[in-house]
C-alpha cells in the first residue's frame, strides 16, 4: 500500500464537524473547575493556600499614670528656680488641697509674698498652719512667726512659742533663734536669760549669723553672771565674718574698748569701716568719731564730718549733734551757725539730750528772721526742728523681718560716759555709741527662692 492511499483527503464538512466536537474540550481546558475549598483542620483535604483572616481591632492605648506628688513637687521646684511663680502656684495648689505639708509651706510662702498669686496674710497663715499640723518644722516656724507678728491671725506669743518649740526640737535653726528671742524678752514664756542662751547657742552652732550676734550681745551686755567678754567677741566675730553689720559694729567697739581683745584702734577702724560701708549709721558715726579723735588713723576733721554727715542723713541723732557742733565751731566744715542750729534741732527731735541744750544756747546767738517757723516757736517757748523728723531707716544687712520698730535692748553700751581729751577746736560733746539691738524673729528663706 502506497503512502498516498493512507493520506486520503478530508472533506470540509467533516473538518467542521470535527472542530465542533472538539469545542467543549477546548472550553474545559480554557476554564478549569474550581478546586475544592480546604477546611483548616480537615486532614482529608490536601494543604492549599489558606484564606487570610480579618484583622482584629487594635486596643486603645492605656492612659499614662498620674504623676506622683514627688514628681509634682520637683516640677514646682523647677518653676521656682526659674522664678515662674504662677506655674509653681498652679502645680502646688492641688497638692495643698490634699494637705501635702511641703506644698502647703511653699504655697504659703508664695501667698504671703504675693508671688504668682494674690497676696493674703490670712490665707498664708492657714497654709502654714496646715503644714505645721502635718509636722513640717518650717511650717511650724512660719505659723509661729505669723502668731508672733500678728500677720493674718490674732497675735498670740504663747501659742507662737509652742510652735517655735516644736520646730526647734526638730533642729530648725531659725525656730531655735525665735524661741530664744521669746525667752530673752519674756514674750509668751517666762523670761529666762539662761534658756535664751541655750537656744541661741543651738542656732549659733548651726551657723545662723543672727543667733551668733544675739548670743554675743548677751555675753557683752548682760548684768548677770553670764557676762563674758571673751565669749562675746567669739560669737560677734563669727557673725561679723558673715557680714552681719551690727556684729561688725560691735566688734569694732570691743576692739576700741579693749574688751575681750587687747585694745587695738586699727582693728576697731577695720570693723567700723566694714559696717559703715554697708550703710549702717551707727558704724558711720563711730568711724567719724575715730577720724575726729585720730584713733587708729590720722586725725582728719574733714573725714570725720564726711562720715558724720552720712550717719546724720539717716537720722542718727548723735551724728546730727556732732555735725551741728562742727558747723558751730568750724571744724572740718566752714563755720555756719544756721546750719549748726538745723542739725541741733534735728538731733533734739531724735532724742539727743545734749542737742536740746545746744538748741537753746545757739538760738540766742542766731535770731531767725521774723515770721519764720523758728522765730514763732521761740516766742512760744518751744524749739522745733527745721524739718520733720523721720523714723530712722533700717540699716542694710539687718534680719529680714525687722520691719517693726524694735525696743532698744536694756544694758546696751553707750560710750558717752567715757571722758575724752578735747583737742583744739574739736567738738567736746561727741558721743561714740555702739547700739546693738535684738532683732525680731527671723523668717527662713523660702525654698527655691533666691535673694
């Protein structure tokens, strides 16, 4: 059989029929049947691509924990250091409402000073009381201070002493000082110099300059068996080295008198100068006297007048009298009886007894023009000062709470009793004075504040 006989032709119709019979198979090949869905745990079904599960919703973030009281106090301290008092008050107020002692004390201090909030002594006293009742020694001292000064509460020295004692027993130096002050002056407690010395000593040993000064003052001036110049200069020197202006003045006095030290006018001048440079009028007067007398320095009436004037301008009566005498005699300044009378009158108005006599004597020599206040006052038999006398301003460097007038301490030294040689043309009645005064109770520096 030939190859041709095997390749017989196929008709067109047969070809079309064959194509039609193959179409379903082509369709199946082009669109295969979907595979069987595989169940997750059906071992009979072969593994295949797993279906993607829907994403679960994310949980809400947990709220941040509230800051602790310690953290808030730290933030408040940072605000105080930056002098952002408004922010400090904002942070401290919620804590104070919870009777946090630290917050109550600091907020009370800010309220008393009107820093970051409206000033209110009564609200400050309540905050201090809350801190005190929580056992905070600074709060106890501040509440005692408010009671002693009558600031925001009715004055009550007895109750003040009780709060000072609570803080003092906890070792707070300012409270020890304040309690000693009450014992020294018999306010709210039975007066006791021994107890005052005890508490002043405790505070002085902690380095509190005001306590060191007050302790030295007692040893220097007391009339009791506690008088001891050696102890006096020991404590005065410690306070003076901390720039306590009254201690510097009194240390100069002790050197000038040879008390507790060998007499040394040069050292006296040094300490008077330190206090005078701080603007303390009594030291300025003492320095003027040293120049006038030529003690520890070359005598100079000009420098004496200069320092007398500095003190006189601060209403230091002895300096006003001495300056008037220099004008009357023409020593260190040109002679001017009118100016002399003016200074005598001011000194007399400030209580200098010698000035009163000088006014009477000089008024006869210097008749005032008719119609002047001085002329009218003489016709009435009264010598009046040429200008209104003002209360003596506080010397720079005194304790912070010395705003009230302080009674002069009994037994303070006054050098007027000392006889002095009179130099030609120099004033005969100049009176060097060292006037230590016991300061009022002190207020501790507020935490976070800067002077």
